[in-house]
């Protein structure tokens, strides 16, 4: 059983930065990417960014140039979020195959 534990998140003002981390435990295969999704109130969960083991990245258009996904270790994936905007406010979830973390709240407000 894979478990995903997120860290980071919080309340920031527009233009500030946050860094989210996700640590996976259990049987992780390098055949599948890890990634971040988010869900704002009243909206569907949406892709933010994914990262393969071969360092191929994929970003949602609305975060390109502001967010960076990276890997610290084999089982840790980070999301550096710069120049945050109020519309980035959401619960952010780490994902690996069918497994999801518990989510971490990011709130961008002045």
C-alpha cells in the first residue's frame, strides 16, 4: 500500500511563495509519475504538475513559469510555487497512480 504525506501549505499574500513537499512510502515504481493536483471550493480537482522519474515535467498552463516541480529523493516530490495569486487558493493533493495524499490547504489572500 502506497502512502503519500504532504507538507507545506499555509496562508500567504499575493506575490509571495510557498513550497509543498510530498513523501511517498510503500511500493513505488519508477514506471509512473508523481504529481500535484488541486481543488478549489466548488470546483473539480485539476492537474497542477507532474514529474516522471526521467525528469519529464508537465504543467497546467495557468501555473507555467510560476510553479516548479522537482524531486529531492526517489520518494520525495516538491512543488515550488512563486508569485502566488488568489486564484491559486485550493487544497493541494499529491498523487501517485490511484493514491492520494490527505491534501494541504494553500490560501492566497491580502
